[in-house]
C-alpha cells in the first residue's frame, strides 16, 4: 500500500503545541508580541470582500516580491516566496543538492529539519562537529574533498550563536563557486548581520528568512529566499512543478503590510533583544552556563540539575521550554524569549524548583 520512499522517512518533531492546558509557551521560538496592528485592519477589510477568495492568488506573488526586494535593496528577480521557510528550504534542497556529488555539509547540532529533508530527497549528508564552545569553525567546511553544498543556520539553532559576516564571506571565498551555500537566517533580525549584502557578489549564495519569528506571523506560514536570478529561477522551476500557489491572497496582503511597518518591527525586535539580555544576566547570576545568543531564545544549562529534570518540572509548573534528548546538548534547555513578565515567572518557578531539589 505504501511507497518505498515513505518507509525511509523519519519525520521532523516540532515542539509541542498544547491544545487544552494554558502554558507559558517558551518552546517553539514564536514571537510573544502580536503581528503589526495593520494586519487586524486588513483582516477586517477581508470580511467585506470574501468574494475575492473565489479566485486563485497571483502564482508569482509579484507585489510581495517587490516589497521584499525594496526592503533588502534587491530586485524582484532575486526573491522567492513560499508557504513558510520550511517549504522554501525543501524546494532549495531539491533544486541544489544531489546524492552523486558528495555530501551536504551542516553542523552536528543545528536545525533538525535538515537531515529530514536529506532523507526526503535522497541527499547524502555529513554533520560537522561544532567546536567545544558550540561555535562553528568555517574552515571545517572549506575542504578539498567534494561536497554537494553547505547549509548553515545563522544564528545557529539551538545554540543561538551567530557567525560574523566576515566568516560567511571567508566561507564563500574558500568554497567552490559551482556549489550552493544556503544561510538560514530565521533568527537574524534579533541582532546579527544578514548575508543579503553578499548576494550581489556571490551568485551561489542563497539566504533564507521567515515571517514566523521576528515578524510574528508563524500562524500565517510565509517564508522567502534571496539570491542570484539564476538560483531563484531554479527554485521557481521546482515550485511550479509542485504547488503553483503556495501563498494565498490574504497572506500576501498581510505579509506586504508587515514588511512595510518597519517601525513596529524595530520596536518588537529591540524589546525582545532587551528582554533576552536581562534574562541572560539573571541566569548568569544564578550560575547557569548560557551561550551568547543572537536569537529570540537562549540555550542554557544549570550547574547541577539536568536538562530533562528541569524541562519536566517546569512543565508541571505550567511553563513549556524545549529540551533535546540528544547527546552533547542534553544538559541544555532552549528557552524562547517571551514577555518580560513571562521571563519573571520562569525565574520564580526556577527558584522554587531549585529550593525543592
Ligand atoms: C523556525 C525555523 C525555520 C522555519 O520557519 P517557518 O518559516 O515557520 O517554516 C527555519 N529554520 C530555522 C533555523 C528555524 O528555527
């Protein structure tokens, strides 16, 4: 009844999305602030023009691409949009990586969807160990033996540690010009430097971003890629062989307005950065080990209590964080930065757990 391909799949496990109990949800890196207030105005208008939903959306999302192009100082031909950056990444894997041209390289601790796509598309991969301090050593990726491509999340997940633009440049300079380097910038808006500036000089660079984290639209499902016309044309071929209409009419409109509301975007991202830095120094005072984060989460371990114990106890206290049962990082919790009062409640819960342990 089932295909052979299906039997070989190991699906990605997303963080819990509890449907009944009310948790303080710090486990899937969603934004604690609502999307731009303009989106609710637009949705009100939609209630009066539902007739338009009879019609398919623009298959090329031309208006949204132009808005993104203007925002990043690129051309519309340099932009690809899709149903969440997960879909954009999947189409990029399909378009650029082959099983017979060596391995796809990525860090041993990174976004766990990458190996899942490799299995889906039958791509060989090699996971390059992070340094002892969880940083990425760019030199490990610039190697003489063949690889089919590179994907790096910057900042990396779940560590939160960013790479400097100079390091990305070093990677691109040292690597084959006929292999694609994907930089997944899901968290770049929380204080690190985007590689979009390098697109003009490196036709083999693809930068992927999402509306799910810094733009507060995880529920709307919208992501995008930026790169040379050559790369974007290739992903379009893949997309038009799979789903012509990944972005619906309502989503395109909300996404455009969200990008245009730069003031609100700056306000919520800087608030999250501020909350992150305060929360990090509070944990440090309590002797936690905390990795330097450029993201909307922190990766931290307690001096005595195990990651699993803390995860389980916090859940009982009504607070969800993410714990990975993976050797090398299982002492750590990945904690999404929420509202200041949610982080205060977390600190209170941690005090209680420590005093009982
Ligand atoms: C959240 C996340 C994504 C996926 O984002 P969507 O646009 O919601 O699909 C991609 N890459 C990384 C590293 C992420 O953390």
